[in-house]
């Protein structure tokens, strides 16, 4: 398959919100606000890239988080939920265009001596099997260095009646009970409601005894032009009985964290909040609500809860990786293996 040559152009961070907003597959992971904070968290650098066609039109864009090996000054370039390929004003990218995007990213990253890893955004709804075939043709391979992303996407470009009808009967019935239970909804920005959410979250974590890799405290201070973060709280008789946090970037929203008290579980507050999140995000103009990932093997009950919302079960293509040839690639691999062993012993 012969594909067109795309030209990579570096973009300034200040220009990234405008550039990325041209793509309807933009998610929070490719927002300037989140990407810079996520890079800083691991000692990486966030760099922004456009891929232009022969006419100078951006056809793809990606934020790369580059983590270098000390002394070697080479490392891994990670594209989370990218590249962005679905422009609002263009037709969906065909296989020829997607292969050209993969080739251009690979060549650009390899010129700097880095390994390239990427996982496409779930809301792009790419054909995973077909895209994997394209990636293999361009020298990529599936990798377990980063986890896959399987999730449920709720299509919000429909009316409330259709959303209700799509619910599984065993999900709809608890929701109807919750709607009759006299619960009240309060919404607001994370800056105003993070303390109340965190009280509930800590209570739940004390019982469940696990901590996510990136805790909600990481998200609380995030504020920027392309990432909006808010809290939905369910209340009963003046008390908070459940809450969830929602992130917004471009035309997509995502469920980030949730917590429900014992009293809230008895009132089906989880169903109530998820339903209200659908309606709230739809009212804000979101195209999809990403329910924040599922793991059928490790967490079947949460997976079942999310799948019964009537959303689409989607696995994002990737992660894939492409290694530079020669000694540099081998040294990066050796350094990464050594770091993993040391981290496991810590």
C-alpha cells in the first residue's frame, strides 16, 4: 500500500488547545492541561506535534510524553489516546491515511532515537483488527509495556427516551427505584467540591483497601483551557450519599472516580449518579461519555454495571510500539528492564 508523505511540525503548547479542538476524537489524555501534568508526574517532557499534508493542512496531531534514560538522552515517547486523526471538517481517515500517520510518527520519533508507543483514542471507534494490521505493516508490534484500554462508551447524541430504553432491565429497575427515593443532585466544579468528594472517596477506599495508580488527588488541581473537571453529588435528607467526578475535553466526557456510602448503595445512588451524568454531559453537548474503563477478569461486577448502561463495549487499538534499530534501541530496552526490576523490589 502506497501512502502519502506527511510532514511533522512541532507545535507550541500555547497553540495546542486550538489545534486539538479540531479533532472530535480528542479526550482528556491529549489535552494540554492533563498531558503536561501527567508528563511532570513521571519526569517526562510533553511535546506537541502536527502532521500536515502537502497542502499544509493538519491531518493528525499528537501530544508525546517523552521519558529519557539518563546519560543516554534517548528513551520512550508515549502517545496516550492518540494520535488524533478524526477532524471535524474531514471525512473519517481511510486506511491509506492511517498508515501514513503511523509511518510519519514512527520516522519522526526514531530520528530522535526514541522508542514510540501509542494507544489510539477509544471515541475514534477505529476498527482494531484493521488498524493492528496497518501498524504491523509499519513496523509496530503489540506491547504489554502499557495496558490496553477497554471501556464502555455511551452515545449521547440521542434523546433521553432512547437512553432510558437502551438500559438493561436489571439496570433500569434500580434506577427507577433511585429516582423515586427522593435523592437530590448537586453539581459543581472540582475546585469547589473536591473536599466533599474526597471524604466519601476515603471512606470507600478504607473499606475496599485498594488505591488506583493515579489517585483523584492528582486531578483536583488541574485547571486549564481544554480540560474541565466537575463533581456530581447525590444527597439524601441533607447528607452526601454518593459522588462522582467527570472530566470534559473537546466533545467527549469521561467518568473518572466515584464513591457511594453504605446508605447510598441502599438507595441505588450509583445508578442515579451514572444516569444523571449521562443527562448532564448530554446537556453540555458531549458526543460520548466514556465510563472510565472496564476489566471483565479483575472486576466483573463493575464491568457488568457499566455494560448494562446500554453503551458500546469498545477496545481502543493498541498499545503498539516501534523500536529504533541498532544499539540505541537495545540500550533503551536494557535500561527499561533494569528500571522495572528495581521498581519491583522497592
